C-alpha cells in the first residue's frame, strides 16, 4: 500500500464546499500517485459544511431530510445528520443561513426559526446528544427563532408573539420557557469560530450586523434588543461566543448548551488527530491564506496536528497573501495556477485538482 495522505481543507467560501474541495484535491493527487492511500477529512468551523464534514468522516452516518422555514419565511429543504452513536449534527448555514437569501438580505425579519425546527426534528427522533454549527447565520435575533421552535414563547405586553427577526426586539416584553424542550441526555455543544460577547462594541449587532444588512440605526436598536433579551433569559451575555450567529450563541447558552471553538472540536469529533498520526503528508486549505490564518483558523489547527505527527504540511488556497507564513510548508495558490482570481473562482474544483496533482508531483518519498 502506498503513502498515507490526509486531505483536510476548510471550505473555499462562495465557490466550493469543504467536502468537494477535499475530493477534488484527492482526484488530482491520485492522477499522479494512484497507489497512495488518501484519507479525506474535510473541515469546518461550525459554518457551512459542518454536516458534510461529519458525513464524509463518518460514512455510516445517516442524513435525515427535513423541511424547515428558511430565514426569509419560505420553505427550505435541508437535512441534519444522525451519527452511529445517536448524536445529531445540525447546522444553521443550511437551515437559517445567509447564503439561503441569495444576496437579498433581510436585516429586520430574518429568523433562526428553521434552525430550531431542524434541532427539534433531531430531538423528536430521539438523539442522545447534539452538535450545533452556528456559522453563516442570516439573522440577528438572539436565537429567539430557534428557541421558539423548541417551545419557548417570546411575547409583547399583551401576550402576543413578537415578529420574527431583530424586529421582534421592539415589542419583546416577556419570555415563557415552561414548554422549552429539555436538552438531550448528552447535552449540546455549539460550534463557533468567534468569541464575541452578545452586546456592546464587539457584540453581535455591532460586529456582524453590517454584513447582514443592518444600518447604524438598526444596529443600535438591535443591540438594545439583545441587551433586553439578556435580562429576560439570564445567561451570561459576556460569555465568549455569545454574540455568534447574531446572538444565537447566547440563546443556545441560555438553553443550557456549551459553546466551543469550531475547528478543534470538529477535528476531535471526526477523528482527525488519529488520522494524521501516521500520515506522511497532510494537505489543508481555505479560500484565502494570509497572516491571520496562522492564528487559530482551520489551516493552523490542521498544520499543528501534522507537525506534531512529523508529517509534511501542504496548503492549497484560493489566494496566498504576501504576509502569509509559508516557510515550512508546500503552498499552492489557485490564483497563481489559474492566472487570475476570476479564473480560479470560475472553476474552482478544476484548479483544486490541478493543485493536488502539483503537490503529488512535488512529493518525494522521504523528502
């Protein structure tokens, strides 16, 4: 049997999901070195591709189809993943994610209701534990939509349910948690790659509101609404990650879930350290590899595991910036291969295959 190669990229956001990227790199490598043993471990940080990462790493997992209410209030066909040990994996990206809006942002009324409906479907199925990815949210509702799907009631002074999204904060007066579904017996872990608090200058509205379409006045009002939510739910608004996904991290924290760093948690849960332990080469990657990539992003986590195991490290990226540290790894830029960023983004998978082939051609046994 040939050399063991582990391929563990993050998604190339907007152009290629992590699972597709891993497969394309593997195809390129195999075209040059067909006898090598390729192990695919696509990565995610809690955002898009979280369910796919688990599905590829754990082939016996079962996709459970579900129709939910999307962030714009329209039906969305999605799925959650049932792992062999009874764990349910649900992501916000495919149920209440910003990509589902197709650039038609809904800053005031986008909701996490669909995410909560998918969680409820997993609970109704009888899962023993939940893994919840909350990256790529479309809304700033503090998780009100998700908690509503789980049985909570958020009402105005007249006991009427508040409108969806950030708009609901302006009428919010009371919270009733008496019918809130309990956590499964094994609890719930929430995966996020940010540590922002719920409110304030580093909070959900101030930092992430603009990318979801909130203007300065709406940001201030949403921040006030999130502060009100904190007084009603009682969890710690300063907890790291409480501001993730428009405050959904806080809502899930109030439910009793645990917040955790996405990449490292997913790596542990999908068995990446064990896969890397006896690998000769480990290939990771992301859309843009820059100076910040070495400070906690997915490639940094994967590279650290590889170095600890004594494996060679390779990075494939859409672009590699001048401030990126590539001194001890093989780095391939799709932009350089394709001749331009536009060309690389037009057919990303084709250039990923080319990158895989180039890395394989450069590889020498024992080098």
